[in-house]
């Protein structure tokens, strides 16, 4: 619609003027087109907006603008080639033109649109990338805007540079029926008969593990479970009723999260863990007497792989009983202070035995400090030792007894440090009571110390020093009872200092010292 000037006006853009009789001015004559054309334009817009013109509603123009039906069209083309017809027809493509198109087909790749037979125009994403399969879906309304050379799709389904693919995965779940720690037995329904890399399962564990663990699934052979770094599981990595998500990784099931041996909690205060050989259970956490562990190795393993104890003290408080381990009792690489505590006044009621083929207790590692007090170490095989303190470990012994059929040595140390105080009772025969090598250090009698020898026979010597140092404070270290065998041996640059003369130490035979060593 063009501007209609006053009737008879010489210029196409002349303005209308009002008549004014007071000055004898005649008003402009309104031509018919000036009245008819705007009405036709408005009525046409109202009609194309899907409304029926009526004198009863003077808001139809507003309603038509709100509907925006004149920019809505229905696709009648093929997949990847949209075809639409606007009414009134689009006369030419123009930058900024918005269209809303009801799509007829899913796209499978690059797309074009042809509006009122003006020719195919590309449809792209807002970043200029070609459409990906599924960006257009049958039945969706695509919002398109002409950028001057193509239409940009502003509501495509995919993310920039790719598409969103939704995968629904059912993860098989089963509960462990095993009664044996370190072995998980599960039966899935439907049965799992084969596994492929990336397969997932979820299992509720029945038993706390104490080390390497395997899982038997339906009729498949048992396979190992590993941490997410590929390393074997450590004790207490899995606990009772814990649900774990596992993924098959070529030759083992991998736990899809960090386990306890990978996460340490730094102690902010000293900790006491309770152990009870009679009423305890290794499935407990030991944080009070009612939830005590049953064996000392299980308690030590729990602490080692759960807490960073440097700068703090962890006390394993024992109840009376005989402690028969299910695993070797080793305090290894635990920087901090560990106390294994019985009752100094009743040490024979707190008996610790070894696992077959091991010493009663072993400790090693720089920074590992162990206080062993108020307990009895009892061997079951004379070929092994009551205790070994090696490679940088330090052990303080007080109010302790050694029993059993015999021992290679009561206290052996290679490159470790041992301090003995208060009372110590030796009830069995042994190769040596103290065997030191590799730069080890022994101190007896920092304060009053009484060592009772109950008729023991020393096959090698009461104390043997090989490239080591022992200090036994005369007057503070006292010996009672009697034992037979050599008193001491010092070889390879060793020093045994007593200040009490050659017959001060227990034994029935003289000691011996090589030319490189000293006994004083």
C-alpha cells in the first residue's frame, strides 16, 4: 500500500490540511483510496492470520500480530529438502526473515529449504556448521532465520559440533552369597554367560575383604577384582553390605570408584581401636569395645588403609584372650605411633600367636614406631622368632613375656631400633634372646628394667651383635633366674656396652668378641 495524497494535490507526498472558515481556507479532499486501501491492508492481514473480520472486535489487528501465522508454514518436501509455501507468497529471500516450519521428516544430514519456489537455501546451525542427523525431527517446529545467504536453525537438537545420543543401560544387579572373605559369589538372572570389555555389573558384598579378592559370576570362572588403577584390592577395601559397580577390563573386574586403600583420612586426634579374641568380629570397625575386631592383623590392616596416622598415636587395646591370626601380624610402613596394649599386671592373659610359617609379629619401615606392652608372644614353631624389628622401624618393649616351644630368637632386628623397659620374661629356649645385625641398636635399662630368664637355653648367645650396637645400662638393667649358653657374641665392628663385666649378662659360658668389635 502506498501513500494517497489529498485529491487534486500536485505532489505525490503532499500533506493534508484542515479547512478553516475564519480565514477562508478550504480543507483537503480525501480520495477514496486513502480510506479503502488501509482497510483492505488491515483486513487482509486479519484474514491471513486466520481471523474473520468483524465490527464486534476492534482488537483483531493486535491478535493477528500476536499470532504471527503469516510466518508459519508446513513442510511438504522430502527429508533433507524442505518445501514450504507462505500465504501471501514470499516475494524474495531477505536477511532477518524469520520462519517457523512444521517439519515433515527427520533429517539424515545436510538440509535445504525452498520457500514459495524461490529456490533452495541451505539450513545450518547457528555456528555455521551443517546439520547433523536428527537435528530436525518429524513434527517439530523449526525456528529459522535468514542470515542473508542461508537459514540458521536456532533450535536444533544436537550440541555444537555433535549430536546428543541417549543410551539407556540396564546394569545387572545381584547380591553376594559367599560366606568366605575375598571370594564373591553372585548369580544373575538372566544368567551372565559371557563378558565383553566395558560390561557393567553391580554387586552387594557379603563379607569384608582382607586382601586380593575374586568374583564368580553364575557358571563363569572366578576372576580377580582390581582397584580403578589396576592394582589388587587391599584389606578392608570392601565392607559388608557395600554395593560396588564393576566394569570388565580385559582380564579383571575393575571397581569404578576409589576404594579405602586409595583414600586416607588424616587423624586429628589419637585413636583407640578395640580387639577382642573372644567376643570380637573382624567385620566390625573396632571403634568401641562392643564393636571390637577379633584379630590384631585385621585391626592393623583397617587402620593402615584407612588413616594417615603420622603425628598421632593409634592404640590397639586388647581384651584378655589368645589371639590366633588369620593373616600375618605385620606393622609395615605405618609412619606414626602404634601401641599394642594388653595389661602390664596380667600379661600372661594376653597371648599373641603367629600364623603358621611366620614370626609372631614383624615390623619394618622408616618412621614405623611400635609400643608393645603387657602381652605374651607365643611361638608355635621353634624355627621362627617372637618378633622382628627391621629396616628403620623402632620398637619399645615393656612388661612382655616370650613363651612357646622355642624360637630362633626372641627379639631380632636388622637395621632397626629396640628399647626394653620395665619387665621381660623369657620362658622358652632360643637361639638368641637378642639378635642384632645390619646397624641395629638395642637399649636396655633407660630406667629400671628386670629381665627374668626362666631356665632358657641360648643356642647361640643371650645377645648376638653383628655390625650393631647394644647398650645395657649397668645397675638399671637387672637379670633374674638362670639360663645356659654363651652370654654374648660381638662380630664385625659391633659394640656391646654394659659396664658390668664379662659375666654380667645371663648365660653359663663366656662371651666372644672378634678383633673388630668391643665388649665393655
